[in-house]
C-alpha cells in the first residue's frame, strides 16, 4: 500500500514537471511578431533543450523524492516492526509475568491448603486426645462412685449389724436385769417387803420400762410422769401415752412412750391374777442412771 502511494506520487510529480515545461514554451512564443518571422529551427531546438533538461531534473527530483519516500517508508516499516516486536515482547513478558504470578498463586494456594490440612489434622488429634482424657476422667469418676457406694453399703451393713448386736445385747441385758429385779422383788415379796402381787406387778412394769428407756439429754432428775398402757392378755402392748401430770419436755415425753413400745410385751406370766387391760403407773427419774 505504501509502495503504490509512492509510485503514484512520483508519477504525479513527473506529469507536473512536463506541464511546467509546456507552459514555459507557450510563454516563450507570446513575443512573436508577424513582420519578423522567428528562427523556428533555433527556437525549437532551444525549447527542446529546455524541456528535456526540466524533464530530467523533474525526473531526478521525482526519483529522489521516491527514494526518500521509499526510505521513509522503510524506516517507518522498521520502526513499526520494532514497535510490533516491542509490543509482542511486552505482551509476552506480561504473559510470562502473569504465568509466574499464577504459578506463585498456585504454589501459595497449595501451601495454604497443606497448612490448613495440617492444622485440621492437629485439631482433630487434639480433640481425640481431649475426648480420650475426658472419657478416662469419667471412667475414674464412675469407678470412684461405685467404690464409694460399695463402701457406704458396707458401712451401713456394719452399722446395722452393730446396732442389731447392740440392741440384742441391750434386750438381753434388759431381760437379765428384769429377771434379776423380778427375782429380787419376788424374794423381797417372799420376805414380806412387798404386800401384794399387784405391787410386784407394778414394780415389774416399772423396771421393764426403765430398762428400755433411752434417756435424752434434756431429761432432768425429779422427773415424774403418769403413763397409760393398753395391753392384751399375754402382755403385748397395744398403745401407750402420757396421761395426767408430767413435768418433762416434749423430747422426754416421746422417749417414755418409745420405752413402753420398745418393750414389746409387759410381764405377764405369774401375774395373770392381777392382769389389767389398761394400767396407769407413775414413771419417776431421780438422776440415778
């Protein structure tokens, strides 16, 4: 495209030079006089000479202009090629930079992904260890709780056995003491110190209740309370309560009723003749036990 334009421009310059030469010839002939015929041969020769020189000069100028244009176009093409190379090199450098950035980003993403995976593995491992530790602690607590319950049950059984043994011993002591007291009272009765069987029966009841009484700390010497006991033949106690006067506090009152109920049965054998379904007797405490 540039070459075609250069040729067209050179051709236009050549045509312009020829037209300029023709114009000079025409202007040269405007001084013609009819009365003096010019020397046509010489004039023609001179015109041809002038015309050819101008043409050659115009051709040379056109050729120089064409060469300059060709040189300019060559330099322009080289400049355009240089710029194109530079543009391509810049684009290639940019593409290379983008590839390097993409590779760096990919490596960074891989590094972060590996780091997250490692962190996740460590977190899972920590959770596993923590869960194992919690499970171990739970098992230890459960084992300790089972052992505690076993020890408590053993302690309860031991206390119950000791209480049972103590109660049995107390009952045995009470029965023995009662038997001794009854025997003593019977001996005294036989000796004449007791007037009637009823008095002996009363004393036997008093002794049995006294033996079964668990004296509370609030019981004071000088205690005197009237108790009413309801029983059936055989001496089995049905009920007991405080009736009439009683100078004891509430805890002592309850302890007296519990002492009657704890006997289970009042003396009966040998006292059948003086047995009464309901009996009242005065319980006294003088601080001697």
